[in-house]
C-alpha cells in the first residue's frame, strides 16, 4: 500500500456503542468525512499504528476500516482502539492517527463468542510487539 504510513485526524464521534458493551474493546470512531477521505489503496481491513488524543501521549493502536461484516453495518466506519487505559471517554476530542501497517482483511464470525476472544487475542499479540518490530508485524 503506497499510501502507508497514512496520517489523519478528526473529531471522535459516537458509533453504535457496541465496542465497549459487547466486546470490551472501545473503538474511537471517526466522522464520515475522514472515512471518505481515505486514499483508494487503503482498503478495508485491520491496521496497526500509533494514535494520540488531542495533545496527549502517543500510544499503539489498532484500527478497523470497513463495514464490520459481523454486524453488517450499512456505512463504512473507521474505528481506533488505543492500547491505553483512559480515565474517561473522549468523545468530541481530536484523535490523531498514523497508520503504519496492514494486519488482515475484515472477517465474519458465527457469533460474539468467536468475535470477542479473536479480537482480544489479536490485540494482546500487537501489545507485545516492541516499537521496532511493529514495522514488520505479522500476527
Ligand atoms: C482490532 C479490531 C479488529 C476488528 N475486526 C473485525 C472483523 O474482522 N469483523 C468485524 O465484523 N468487526 C471487526 N471489528 C469491529 C468491531 O465489530 C467493532 O469495533 C464494533 O462493532 C464496535 O462498533 P462501534 O464503535 O459502533 O460500537 C474489529 C475491531 C477492532 C478494534
Ligand atoms: N482505549 C480506548 N480506545 C478507544 N476509545 C476509548 C478508549 N478508552 C475509552 N474510549 C472511549 O470509548 C469510546 C468508544 O466506545 P465504543 O463502545 O466503541 O462506542 P462508540 O460506538 O460510540 O464508538 C471512544 O469514543 C472513547 O471516547
Ligand atoms: Mg466505537
């Protein structure tokens, strides 16, 4: 993907509220304009990189771009899970992301019982990768 690393920023908007409630994985959702501005070669799928909220610290992140086949969303979304524990929600704040690399295409799952442990396992693997290796990540 020639457009990587890809940098973008936007205000955090509300999604369906499923990330924290159903999966235990909050995802900060970008507005439609940010999703629509993605370069054509940044295809749907799961990516990793770096993120910061406002002028806060930079943390590792994973970002999901697409229609969430399990939930069959009608609108394409771009949702970032930051690998950091925040004291409170940050809706309305500016999220800055640097997408570094591609992990995999979006998948469908038979049930939440498969989706949730798969995502948690994937996130744990990305967390363990050190800052240098993240540029050649394959999980
Ligand atoms: C690292 C990561 C990988 C994901 N992979 C998939 C996937 O393969 N298939 C899918 O349907 N949804 C996937 N999701 C998206 C979740 O379904 C989504 O985060 C959830 O629906 C939350 O939506 P909400 O922000 O509207 O609450 C992934 C999310 C993350 C953070
Ligand atoms: N580590 C984190 N990564 C992403 N968002 C987080 C994190 N911790 C707290 N949040 C908050 O949780 C919200 C996302 O939760 P989620 O359940 O996905 O709701 P929504 O469907 O509205 O996006 C974010 O907008 C943000 O305010
Ligand atoms: Mg979300």
